[in-house]
């Protein structure tokens, strides 16, 4: 692999560039972003060597590997537009948060005779705020990097997997439908709850200056953690909601019902069962711990 | 102040003992706990100098200050039982998570002529797991310690306030009703949501070994943070639910409605409004940040 082009040089895209360099990649890294600010920030950080001037430059790029690091809807657009411009021996990969629609579309357009290969991917890393300015070479260190392969591994795909391992990430292959269902539970639901709680608190206290001071003085780690993801950008999550609607709706409805059950049982021993199951989740069971 | 007795030597009670010593308190510290394990752990840690043998020893103690550090219902019991055993010049204070019922009861039994004084308190510090073994002298450092005073400050109450400041805590006086409403939003709601989410995930994945592996591999910081309080003990939260039922139910219902609204708008521009309000909460507005 001698050349990589990164489409979308925000937090994840720019971090990929920095991680490539930190891992000793000696080839060229070009980048493009719809935002001139993000693009120049990535260039300034050294995440990319060259800023492409427009979409046509992405299409005409001869890069060995094209990394799609935009939100999901633009990824779907790029998958379509790039298909006729890439060929055998080249790889497209992405870092999109949902995989079912991406895998379905890419499966139709790539991996066949005379076609480039495509490896859908999803690094389980990020921050609640986006942007190239927050990019880090170590962002993927210790993180799981999921792939939902469409076809048998090609040589260039094997190279990309090795590069990702070089970022310090742990690779795991998963079925795209299972990916989207599990991510709805462990990522999209927490995001929606954190957004809902932040929006609710904002609305409840915005017009209450005296209460605000109390909220600020009293709110501790629990409040900060439960609302941290409230800072996440709509631009990215809109596409998650649009491309994983049913699984996310299922988890939201289940939580609504669970909260209602707790609310109706604040004064009954049923509440004990909820705490017991929650304790099991954290201490045994799935063993999710800090 | 030459003597303190701590009733309930779990996480908070034992941390009070350690903080007193770290701040140079040279008097004696006795302790009692319904659990012999907690009591001997507190003694072993040096959080207390002497383990009282039974409830009668608490009642007959001549300590200048009695710190009630049990869950709220036992605090209410102790407030009742201790009233006839303490007198002018002595102070009772507590660290209970709700204040309306405690302040109401204590207001009837303390602070009058010939009576001991009572200062309801609530340090905004803790951990998701309880127990003396996790106690720390620095637990209250930088934390807000709320008081809901019942009567004009007495000399011994002023001494306790100074001691709490010596723990590194910031003192703030607040009305007990406002305390319970604000705590419902910033502490009790996050707790109930974290418990509900943990219990839901446990139930959803307990019988799905293959999915469990995926949940463990994929779940990241968002999942860990949003379920961290799932480890919290029922024993403490039962009393919060019982003594702050209406405010907690109000916040739960509001969040249920908000989640339903998001669920029904996953594919509409309404979702943008939710993210915008949430962004404001974290970045401007109340300015809750990490």
C-alpha cells in the first residue's frame, strides 16, 4: 500500500491519518472534507499530507485504499459514486456507525470480477464532540474495530487489517445485522438516553435561574456521565437514526416500559428486582465493569 | 468537640471518620453499624477508635456530635429514638440522600428549649458500591456538602460546619423541598435510568451467549458510564424511592415521554431539536461539563 485517501477528515478520519503515521506508514495520505475548516485542520495536524480540492479529486484519485470516514448517508453516496472509479487491487473501507445498509449496497457494487474490494468497518472509538482538532494517533488503541466482510479476504484487505492492528485496535468480524442490533443496545440507546436527559434538563431549568445554581452546585459525577453524550452532534446521529431505525426504536420502547415499571413500583418490593438484575449486569452476568 | 459517634460505618460513615482524622481531629470517634462486618472493617481501617457493641450503646453515648450515616429510613428511626437521650450543647447531624422527611421530623424533636440541635446534611459524594472497605479520607474533597438548617446556627453546629469545611467540602445551605426536587433530577433520575438500563440489558442478553460475547466486545465507554450506577445497592435507594416518591416519579414520567417523542421522530427533523437542546445543556445553558 503506497497511498491512502481519507474522505471525511473529522475526528475519526483525521485520527486514522495520525494512527497510520504513528504506525510507520511511509506512503502518501490525501484527504478531503466537505468542510474546508476540518480539511485544513487535518492538514495542519499532519493527519494528511495533501488536501484534495474537490469531490472530483476524490473520484479521480488512484489511491490504493479509500477510507470513507463521513456520517453514514454520505458514505452510502460515496459507495455509489466511487464504484466506477476503482478497480481490482484497490480497497474501499468505511468507519460508519451502522453496517446493514452499507454492507447491502457495497455488496452489490464491489468484490465482483474486475471490481475493487470493499471491507465495511466500524471502530468502537470516538468522543462526544467531533472534529479534526480532537483527533489523536492513539484513539484506536485498545479499541475493538469491527468488520462485516462481504467477500473472501483479498490481499489489499489483509493489508488494511494489518494496518488497523498496527493502530493498536482489536479486530473482530461480525454479521452486519447483528452489528446493528448490538450497537442499538450498547451505543445508540445510551446516546439517545443521554440526549433525551440533557434536553429535558435544559428545558426544565432554562427559565429557572435559582434552580440552575442549585443544579450546578449539586450535580456530580452521575449527572456528568449520564449527560456526557448530550454534546454529540446531530449530523452524525441523524444518519444512525435513519439507517438503524427499527433496532433503535425497539430499544427505546423497551426502556420506556422499564422506566414506567420502576415508576409504578417506587414503593413496592418490585424495585428490589430491578436493582438485583442491574447489580448482576455490572458484577456478574455480562460482567460490564469500569 | 471532644467526641463523635458515627451511626452507620459504611462508605460515607467510615469516610467521615477518616476525614476527621486526616483533618487533625484529636477527640475520640466511636462507631456502630447494624452489620458486624462493616463495623469491624471501619475499626480495622482506623475510621473509628471504638466499636460500640449495640444500639443501646449509641443511645447512652455522651458524644458531642452524633453523625447518622445509614440509609434514610434508619436515620428517621434514630432521629426519633435519640431525641430523649441528647440535650443542649450536643449536635445530631445526618448524611441522608433525601431531606424533606428528615427535616420535618427533626424539626419537631430538636432545636427547642433544652433540646439538642440538629443539622440535616447531605454530602454530594459517594461511589456506586458501598461499604467501609471503599472509604477514603479524601472522599469529600471538592464535593458540595448540603445543609438544610432547621434553626439558627448553634455553637456546636458552627463547629461541625468548620469540620466539614476541613474535609475539603464546599458548604451550601438549601431548602429541604428544593433539595429533594433538584436531587430527583440530578441524582435520583440518573440512578433509576442506569438501574433500568442495566436490568434491561441483563434480561435481554442473559440467555443469549453469542450476543453476550458481542456486547462485551462492542460495549465501550458509553455503555460503561450509562450503566455504572447499576451497581448501586437497593438498600440505600429503596429509602430514597420511599421518601422522595413524587419528585422521582415526576422526573421518570418526563423522561419516558421524552424518549417516546424521540422514538416517534427518529426519521423526522424533530430529532434535530432534541440534539440542539442537549448540546446547549452541555456546552452553554447550565454549562454541565466534564
